[in-house]
């Protein structure tokens, strides 16, 4: 019984973390593109790369933790 509760809570935590990473990645990408358009190439490229890494981390977390646990159930 306790194992089921812990497993469900971990899936919820991973889902919240993936959502936060996705939102932060989107915001970083948007800020990076705006900075690039303003003419600051180095800062804009850095923000864009960081945003892309956050989006990749969110997708990987969803695929490996959230969806994998749903496939086992």
C-alpha cells in the first residue's frame, strides 16, 4: 500500500518538475530570441541554448519517468 502511494507521489513530483522545466525553457527561449533581435548576439545565443537545454530536460523527464511509470501500470 505504501509503495503505491510513494510511486504515485514520485510521478506527481516528476510531472510538476517537467512542467516547470518546460515553462522555464519556453521563457528562456523567448527572452533569448528577443535579446537576439535587440542585437546582443552572445547573450541572446546563451539564453536560447539554456532554454533549449531546459526543454530537452523536460521532454526527457516526461519520457523516462512519467510515461515509463504509466506504461508499467
